[in-house]
């Protein structure tokens, strides 16, 4: 039976610009349906230069919380009164909670999502087993690096087009973090247990990432945060080399779980396959 909106419906959503292709409404509303929760999860597309005004207007909890996507993750952190350690480490928030008393709290569940994706799709991967390579030095890369460091990765190698940004991220992580330019990628990949694409290269017209994946050990796991398409060129190349792969949809679903719990006060139900629904939606777009 489909849900009805009532006077007591708990509203949450996702804010991005653009937001119309977000899969988060599909995922959260499927969980709400299955759990029979009086809630709704809706998209918001505030003007790109007006996120702060938009978020300030939600103080007081008329909307319980928001997931935040591009390009607002840094702005979301700066609008908050309080933030979690993982949001601070990523210098970006993918989750805002609007407390009834007016406070805005920023969190970042992308790192949880990343580790959940590895646990689901490459269960033998152990973050503690060896060096992990992260391609990119933006918010997603910073969040991944912080989560992997917290999970015990002994060494983190940041590879980025702009070396100075990689150096900054590696410096902020502290010891056992190293920075490389794209030209130095081959050296970074040597002995890596996992390689994670956290750049936006490859996303629609974002350019192609030339990374010598063949120089990774054959046991290395290759992950792409991009999930449009689900099997990116980067992952196709990894598979052709016989490497195990993890896709970005696993991360999206993984970051949505703790978000749902923060909005609606309970864990999402297990009896609905939101990944299958999302794959269906991605295929319908092709
Ligand atoms: P940012 O814009 O903060 O960072 C983008 C990064 O990509 C920078 O390091 C940039 O390098 C690099 N980059 C962009 N274009 C190219 C290119 N043509 N060649 C090489 N490097 C390039 O983005 P985010 O960190 O927020 O997000 C990164 C990606 O992760 C996005 O595709 C996003 O959709 C995805 N993501 C997926 C999630 C999921 O749940 N699956 C969650 C969060 C993010 P430079 O510094 O040189 O500009």
C-alpha cells in the first residue's frame, strides 16, 4: 500500500544543483514504504549561489534533515553550528540535521558508505592490509582518506591532477600519507591493496582518467565512486585486467543508511532491495 502524506509526515530530502538525477529520493522513499514510516524524502535545488540562505531558512526543523550533494558539500559544513569529526576531516558535509531548537548539525556519512561498499562487493579487502591509493583531492577524496585512516590503513597515497591539492590533503592526514601527481601514478600504484577513483573525471563530459592500472598487484581492488554508468570505463579496464571491482552505487546506498537513521530514528528495513531499484532506474535512463 502506498503511503499518504499526513499532518505528521517527517520531511527530509536531498539538496544539490542539479538534483533531478539523484537516486536518493528513490532509495529513501522505498525504505519509508517498506518500513511503513510516516515520512517523505524530496529533492531541493536551491540556486547555486544561495545555499546558505536556503539552509538558514530551514532552521527550526520544518525539514528534519538533508543529504547534500554537489556543489554544496563545503557550504553545508560552513552553515552548520556543530559538526562531527568525520565532517571536519572531509572538510565537507553530505548530511545536515535541523534540530527543533534551531541548531544545524553537519555530518559526513560518505566514508561509512565507502567502507560498506567494499564490505559488500570485496569482502576479503582489509583496510589494514597495505597502502590504499585515492585518485582525487576533493571532498570525496578527503572523506575517503579520513575513513580509511580511521579503519587502520597503514599508508594512504593521494594522486591528483593538481599536485598542490594532493600535498595539502596528505599533509592534513598526517604521517603515512603521500602525495603524487597524475604523472607519478605508476609509482603510487605499486603494491597498492586498493585504488579508489574519487575524481569527477569520467562523469558524463568530465574527461577520461589515464591511470596505469596494470601496475597494481593482481589482488588489488579497484573502486570508482562514479556510478553513472554503473560500470565505468575505469572499472571496465580494471575488470579486463582481472582486478576485483567495487562500484559507486554501493557507496551511495552505504551512505544513505546512516542518513535514513538520522532522519527517521531507525535503521532502514532489510526487506527491500534498494540497489536493484537504483540499477533499474539507471538502466531506464540509458
Ligand atoms: P570535487 O569537485 O571536490 O573534486 C573533484 C576532483 O576530481 C579533484 O581532485 C579534481 O582534480 C579531479 N578532477 C576533475 N576532473 C578531472 C580530470 N578531467 N582529470 C583528472 N582529475 C580530475 O568533487 P567531489 O570530491 O565532491 O566528488 C568527486 C567524485 O566522487 C564525483 O564524481 C562525485 O559524483 C563522486 N561521489 C560519489 C559518491 C557516491 O556515493 N558514490 C559520494 C561522493 C562523491 P583537481 O584538484 O586537479 O581539480
